[in-house]
C-alpha cells in the first residue's frame, strides 16, 4: 500500500533501524521505545492485523513469531520477553499494518494498562 509507513519500511523507501529480516518479515526498532528492547516485527505483506495475516498465510504468521524470537535472542533477552499485537483502535493500534511488538529488558507488569 503506497501510503502505509510500514510498507515503505519493507520497500526501504524509508529505512528503519533494522535488527533482523527473514523471507516474509522485517524487524526494526520502535521509534518510541517502551522498554530497553522494543522491536516491531512486520509481515512484508500488507495486512491490517494479526488475524488477517493468519487468514492469509499461517506460514507467514509463524515466520513473524520466529523472527520476533530471533530478535529477542539477539538482544540477549534470556529472562523473557513480551509479544503484543494491538488489534484495533481501542486496543491502541495506531499503524494499520500488522506488527508484533517485542518488549524486554525490564520487568513487565500484568495486566497492562
Ligand atoms: P501500535 O500503537 O499501532 O500498536 O504500534 C505502532 C508503533 O509504531 C508504536 O510503538 C510507535 O512508536 C511505532 N512507530 C510509529 N511511527 C514510527 C516510525 O516512524 N518509526 C518506527 N521505527 N516506529 C514507529
Ligand atoms: Zn503496509
């Protein structure tokens, strides 16, 4: 999609701070980190949210989660990390290209705010 920020990252029309890449996914650092590690993992395919990605391709959804795991390992998050898909505006989704947040490097509270 031509006006989608994360599609522009995938196409490198705008170059994010990339930490890892796979066949179907791209991982880069969030511009406004909420934890010492805050990486976003996006599918190269433009879909609005995780559910749409699962419907389109279970393989691409698995690729996304595995790249998140690789990014967490790369940052040395041996004590754990949190994966979040905000889905819809009420849940806090602001960019409508599916993305998996990888958060770590500090203790996480539950439930989140
Ligand atoms: P959402 O609120 O949709 O779940 O997450 C969107 C995320 O994208 C936010 O954490 C926000 O900080 C991040 N973000 C927004 N604009 C940019 C940008 O230009 N570059 C990067 N790297 N992250 C961005
Ligand atoms: Zn997009």
